C-alpha cells in the first residue's frame, strides 16, 4: 500500500517548537479523508528518534512514496528526540526506497543534504538554505499537503504554499523562494549566502517531469463504477421514509419540483444503443461532475427564488418597502443585476442564507413552512455544513480541479465524492417533495349573464417528471376557477389537483419560454442575470447546465411613429414573437423598486 512516512521531532535540548503540534494536526486533517478512502497509508511519528526512524524506513521500504521530516535541522543532520541523525546515513536508507518520489525536509538550512539524497536516486527534494521561522514552516507544510491532497502536482502545491507561507514570514527573514535545478545551476552548498533562497525544489534534470506529473495516488476499487448513484438513491429512500412516500424512489423523484428532479433524472438516465448522439451522465466523467454541481445549484437556486418571491409578496401585503440589510441588498443586486452570462462558477447559497434569516420569523408564516428548520440545519449540522463547503469549493475551483485529474481513478473518486456530498444536500431539502411547479400558459375569461361573477379557464401545465417522460408534454390541461392566476407565470404550490388557491408566483425569476411565445408544451428557464446597461436578460434552460437564452429588445420600424419589440435570437413557427422583453423588464423593475428601493436602471 502506498505509504506516507511523516516524522516530527523537537530535538534534544533545543528550544521547543510551539507550532509542531499544529503542523502535525493540520497535515493529518488534510490527508485523513484520502487515507480513509484507502488511497494511501499514513505512518506518522510525533516524537521521532533515530531508532524509530531507521525502523520505519526499513519496515516500509517498498511502500514509501513520500517522506517528511519536520523539526530542528542543520546542513548535516536532523535533530531527533534522542539526538542528531546523520543526514548521509538517512539519505542512504531513503535511497533504498525504490517507490519514493518526494522528500521534504521542513527544517532550517537543509539544502546541504540535498545532493546526497539526489545521488541516492530520490527524484525530488524540498529543502531550505536558511533558518525558517517556526510558524512559517508550519503554514508552508500544512498548505503543501492540502494542495497535494486536492490532487495538485508538486510544482503547483509548492507555488500555492509559498504564497500561503509568505504572510507568516518574519520581516528579518532570508529572502527569495525559488525552484532550483541541481545539475544546470551547479551544486548548492553550505557556503551559499543565507539570503538568496528560503525554500527550493531540487531535482536532477532527468526527473524534471516529476514536478508536474507526480501526485498522491488515487485508488478506487474494481466495483467503484457500480457505486455510481448509490448515494443519491440512498438519499431518495431517506426522503421517502421521512415523508411517508410508500411507492419508492421513483415516486420521490416524481414529486420533486422539475428544477430539482431534472438534473437527478439526467444522472440516472442510462445510454441505449440507439442513443449514442445524446448526452449521458451515468458514468464517471467531467460532464457527470458538472451535472451533479448543476443539481446542487438547482436546489439552491429554486429555494432562493422562492424566498425572493416570498419577500416580494410580503412587502406588497404589508404595503411598505422591505427593510433589508446592506449585505442582503448587495447579494440580491450581485445575483440578479449583473452582466453574467453563466452561473457555472456561481452559487446563490449566501443569498439563500440571508433571505432565510430575514424571513424565518415573519408573520404570517412563510409559504415555505420548512424554512426555519432548514436554516437551523444549514447552520448547525456539521455533515451538512461540510457538504456545502465541499460543493461550494468545487463550484468555485472547477478550472483548477480539471487540471488535477491525471487518471481515470481520480475522475471516479471526484464523481463519487461529489455525489456523496450532493446527497447530503438533497436529503436536507427533501421537503421539496411537498411542492410543485406549474406553468400558467393562458387564461380565458368566461362571463355569462345568468352568473353573478365571471369565472376563468386556465391552460396550466404541471412541470413534473413521471418515470421517463415529462408531464409538461400535456397540452390541453384546462382548469376552471373563480379567481385568475397570474398570466404566463410559473407558480410554486403544494401538490394537489386543479388550480391551487395559494401559491407563490416565481416570475420573472422562473419563466416558461413556450408560454411567452405561445407554443404548446413547456420549456422552463431560470434567471441568470439582467443588465439594464446592455438591455439583455440571460436565462438558463432548466434541462441543461450549458444552454443560456439571451433576451434583448430589437426595434423594428413599422411606421415613422410606432415601434415594437421582437425576440432577436429565435424565429418561431408556432405563434409569433411577442413583446415580452418589456414585460420581463417591468416585472423586475417592480421588484427592485418594492424590495430594493431602487429603480432597475440605477442597478
């Protein structure tokens, strides 16, 4: 089993290193998850002696892939708990470890030990050529192992860790930090000036590729592919049990609102021989990883837009403008009123938490009755907090993550870990099985003289999935009611038959494109951004983490006095382009004036 040999020592009679324990704890925390996944074994000793180090190197000789010493050191020795360990002797022992790729000597002035290690065949050595501050050394080491654990190369981990360590460096410290190539620059000796180098990466020319190719191993079992969707299935079963859904996992999926269940359906859909041209996400891949993140963002986005609609409605009901904190106002502005054309690297979690905090104690209670319990869980349950932190970090660092995926095993592990954390979120938002999304496409007024009041016929489309197809394909679903719903809107309501009596209107945050262009069926989109300066809305299609629909006005002359707007991007056979850019603009303007106390143009 690949082994990381980590030895720490304060040395005999030396000044006590206060942060050595912190360094040990930080490295252990960075590596523990990977070790639990059985990618490697950690063999650590916090009070290393000469005998214990010799025995450990000999015992794990065939398995050691990385060796760290942290503590007091000098040009020719490592200061161990029972005395000085001769550097040449230690180099000879490490040279017998044929799988050893990296040695880190995190002590003072260890660069003179480098030549012996390289001569014994060690590919890469990290060492120092000057005294290093205790706190600085600890922070460098902790950061370096965090980056390695995240799949980065030696070079990338080193460069990131140098940036982390710099703020901790004493102003009297010893100058530059750089990468050194032994053979091309000549042997670095103890006679080198102490202020020229602090940390360095050392290697022989033939091993230069190790800087960018060597990584901590990722090991997955032969059955790992069979674990795909297991955690999501477990979460769905947990939701079924919690909310007494006796008909199984498929029924849970059906009951979840379309914006949530569509990404999950994509993760479960399996490729058939006749569907080679379609996108599928049922095997470990970068696209599956992105679809899982999209599933997470969809949960956060829907909840956020529900709370924004709730905030707007309460402000209208109270007949006064909403009193928002500056932070909440800024988050709303940065979420809605931007020129962003993609949300692939963006999450609305911060805004969701702000809105939940604002609305949880409002009277009358929120339409989303579970909001107080949800907020408490998000802020207090450690596994849930860890899952959110994991997913948020993956959203923010997708570009860097992609560069670390050097093997198929790494991709499999990334997908499994991301799915596991997503499943925590899915279960916590399981109360969404109580709610549905419906598209209100058309409303017809019915007025007869023998009736005192008019009634209304609504063409509505429930946006749900039913085991392999979408109910939204149903076109002639007409329902009567005594009160009209909002025209061309997406409403959020509890499950039930007929026209719901209570609901939240999620427009313009969500819209049915086909309701606007007078086309049958439904095509759900959610708002990414609106820029008054550029006169453009951007809406994300709910069925894709890639497709974005820009809506902007285009003036077309009818006569010298009149103009009308049409959709620039699409020409439709069914129906005709409608004047819906100003419709969306009016809705968002009304929201910004009521909730943000600003005209949308000022944003």
